[in-house]
C-alpha cells in the first residue's frame, strides 16, 4: 500500500533551520521514497513500510536534540 505523509518538524532551538534541513536531507537518502518540501512542511510518498521505517529512524535521530516536535498527517493513498 502506498501512503502520503505531510510532516512538519519544529526543533525548539534558537538555531532551528539547520536541524530542519538536516532532517529533510536524511529523509531524501532513503531509496524508494519521494520527499517534496515547501515553506510549511515536507510531503513524503512511497510504500507504507518504507516510509514509516524511514520516518521512525529519522525522527529518532532528531529526538537526540532536546525538545523536538513533529506534526504528521498520514494518508493511505498516493497523493503525488
């Protein structure tokens, strides 16, 4: 099953932009995923297990920073 995820990352740090860009770049290294960004969020598209595995790994890595917030919407359809 293909899914679409709309995800926003809010690192609660003074210098937040580098952390957001790092998260997006790490997501883009996962094969089989498409990650598109805009000014408000990142959309990730792909097969369920691949997308959720990548998000789990990269969110865990981002949680090494204290006080990181993620907001996600997951849709069980490919909305590319």
